C-alpha cells in the first residue's frame, strides 16, 4: 500500500474502528426494543468481531515484517486469541456509543449504524484502491463486501421501521447468497 499512512497504520485505524463498531452493535442489541432488532445487531456485532480478529492478525504480521496474511489464515490464528481474551476494550471515546446514549431508540441505532457502515465502505474502498498485492486485494474486497452487506441490512431495516414501525429481522445475512 502506498500513500501518506503506512499499511500498518491504516490497518491499525481499521482495527480500532471495528472495535468501536463491535461495542456499538453490542450496546444497540442490548437496547433494542424488539427481538428481531436484537438479532440484527447481534449478527452485526459478531461480524465486527470477525473483522477485529482478521485485521488484528494482519496488522501484527505487517508490523513484524511478515506481510499480509490471507483472510482465512488471519481468522484462524486471530480467533483463538480473541476468544481467549474476549473482545478488545475500546480505548478512548466511542462516538457511536455516545450518539446512541443521547437517543436510545431503535431507529436512531439503525441510523448511527448506517452512517458508520457508509464510512466503513468508503474507508475499505479507498484502501482497496491502494492495495498492491493479490492478497491485500482479496482480503480488502472480502471485508468491503461484508461492510456493504451490513449497510444493505441496516438500510432495509431503516425503511421497514420508518414505513411500518416494525423490524423485518429475517433478511438473509449471507454475502454469498446476496444478489445485487
């Protein structure tokens, strides 16, 4: 990767952002007024945890001079560490959580999630444009597609909540099964 920040620095930013997202979705799940809403936020939190594991391992590998790991290798080596330690603590102020604390409604949580996922899509798209190796491109494409799927889920739920007042909650979560 090239640009003003090193690959390790950009991976560190991504890792911290995913930790913030995990804590936000966990809080949103706890506050959701409906079981379908809790299910949506719990699913998103689990996927953020996957991103934390993968990005943490890749960042560690890059910092140590070993280069990028592929997604599955990073997941398999990072998963054990996260499961043993638990989710990482978010250091500093979590703006997503702070926004949710000011208005603890389902629609606000969904809107905060949409805003965060839009930023994540932009971030990973820009990283992908700077990717130099096939491994970097494959990993970033996979994460980008997962973030796009998060955005689709949240937009779908937002529309349902605005139009009907109810959660849909049964949208297929699998990126592989999604058809554009």
